[in-house]
């Protein structure tokens, strides 16, 4: 695994701003590749733990099937103005295990949104039980 300092140079304005956006933005676009080679982009909730992007997913979702066969993915933060673009290349690992701190951070970040869609933190974890751990290998900020 690449250490976070090697991924984001937070001594630069762009690197520090990218990390801040990863902590605050509610959605990142995740691109996986289907078995037939077609890229598939999906907006997903995520949490940045300082080294990995964590995504909860329903186990039968297309992105989960795609990652099972092709673990190399890309993710990018939305940008409406054509600047401040952050793209991340990563290897996705599929599992169900999170530390208590990781699960708490994710659920705290989305508490209001989880409630708005009629779920509780417990029902969210039960329904979205597949954990995608995206381990960045390269980042581009421009």
C-alpha cells in the first residue's frame, strides 16, 4: 500500500485542498469496468480515512461484480467549473470488515442522509454490507 504522504503532498496548496475535499465532499464518482470491457461510472458515498477511500455497497450491485473481476478503478470528485479536479487511480478490495472507527466515521458523515432515505445506521450497514476499500496508487490534481 502506498502511504498517504506519497499520494497527497499536503505541503502544497493543491494537495492540502484535495485532502480537505476528500474529507468533506459527500459524493465521489467511482468508475469500474464491466466484464465486457465497458467502463461504468457511479456516484457513491465514501469516506476518506487518511489512506483509503471506503464505500459501502449493496452486495449485488454492478460495481461489486465489476470489482470482483477487475479490481483497478478510478474515482474523481465532481467539479462544475473545470478546475480543482481530483482524480484517483486505485485498487479496490472487496470485503465486509471495517474497524469500529472507520464504520463510525462513515456513518457519522452520512447520518442526515441515511435518515433522509428512511434508514437507520444499523439498517444501512445491513443493506449496504459490502465494503469497497479503494487503495490509491496515483492521484492527479489540476
